[in-house]
């Protein structure tokens, strides 16, 4: 009997990673020691469902700077409980009350984070193509980033979830991963800040933990034919057609030649590139010209966001309060399609290189 109880304790404590089992009122639970329920008792599942003590939840709220906003430990516990834990709790006790999960909070928080990230990236890079804009938004507030932020917050020991098996249906759905469950915590926290404070407060929370990170947007921009895309862009801005000029060269008749090519629109140099061949140098010059436009960034002191018009006080966004000031920028030219379908009307001949 003593050996069985020790093994039960060891199995249950595996999932009590937040704190020790000393805070539990009764351990082991009575259903684990009485027959016939003992044979159906799963100590690991029981340990995964045990809530951390209020002190651990309060410490987590203060650690992320929300100690004055989230004062109720039950609300913090709800934000750290993934909907998959409901299935695990129902298996343990079908008659138990439903768990308070972050299902609705995660949905609301995900929509708010997408709004804040989209307006920020679009206002910072007004010339960014739509596909790259979506990729940049995902890099800022996507599932992987949310999971990493949750780990940095120290939310891993507080997470309650269950690795559900794959659903057998017409479309295969893989089992839930821990990273996906962790990603729901920052989303739920964003929704809680919005509900308990205001939309500007939720935006500040997202900016502090997500949008302040450096994201390499340059690596997200890929070109199939940059020279053709550059012709289309120059035509949209009603500038002179681009022309390539050989600026420098060395070792033309050696095994390792180097060519430097510049692309000009009239007297203005749009881009410059180098390569072991004229074609490669011209390719990189056209790519450099396109990136100089796409990666044009609005200075931080001139950056304005549409959500700055919402009231700054505590409460919902529909209450009567003075709005913030916002001046809408001028709409930029439509994004450049890369002429992959051959329907842009731009000639596809090669750019001529003038020595």
C-alpha cells in the first residue's frame, strides 16, 4: 500500500510543474485510494488539472506588468487554461462543473492583435506588397511568436491543457501541440487588458511584447523577375523607363570577374548590384531598386495609427469621450504585381546595359 501511494505521488507530481503539491488540500485524492474508482484514476491527468496557487498566479501578473489590472486569480487562471483541458476534466469527473477556459478570450485577443499588428506594419511600411504585409503580421503576432512570448513571460508552468488525439474525419487534423496551447495565453491576456482597461491599453500591451521586436522583412520579399517588376513600378510612378549601366568591372577575362551595374531612371540611380556576370549584377541592381521602395519606412516621430482616435480613458470604446487626433496619410500606388501571369502589359525584353 505504501509503495503504491509513493508511485501515485510520483506520477501525479510530474505535471505539477508550477509549484509543489504542498498547497493541495488533500493529497492523494480520495478517489485514487478507494475501489472501484481507483482503477480508473489517472494520476498524470489529475496532476495536469490541478490549479496553481493564487500566489503563483499573482506573481505571474506582476511579472508581466499587469498586477494592477488582473487582481483576481481566477481570471488569470482562466487565461492560462486552454479549451483542451475541458475534455480532460470531463474524463476525470463527468459530473464536475465546466472549466473556465480562454476559448472566447483567445478569439477576441487574436482579432485585436491582428488589428494592432496590421495597422502598425502598414503605417510603418506603406509600400509593402499585400503578401509580404501578411507575412510580416504573422511574424509579429503569429502562433510561433505568441508561444515564444508566453515562454518568456514564464507561463509554461501555469498552462493547463491536454494533447488531444488527431480527429478521424475526412480532413486530417493533427493533434494539439503545446506551442499552440501556449499561444493562447498572450491572446487571452490581450483580451483581458481590453476588457478591464481600454483599447489603447491593449494596444500598448501588444506593442510592448510583440511589435517592439525586430523582424527581418527584407528576407520575406522574393522576386521571380525583378527587372520586369521594376519596369512595372517605374511605369506606375510615371518615370522614365529604367536603363542599366555598367559602372565598374574587373577581371573580365579571368576566372573570377566582378561587374558592378547600376539601374537609372533618367539621371536618378534607382539601385546598384554586383555579380560574377552581367546578368547577375543586373538582377541584383533591379532587386536593390525594388527593395529601396518596398522597405521605405515611416520615421517613428511621424508614425500615426488609426486606433489612436479611440478614447484614452478606462472603459469601452463606445462611451462618450473626446477622441484622439489622427491625420490619414495619402493612399500610395497600388502594389506591383510581379507579372508572373504575363498580363501586366509591360514588355518582357531584357534591360539593355550601356557601358
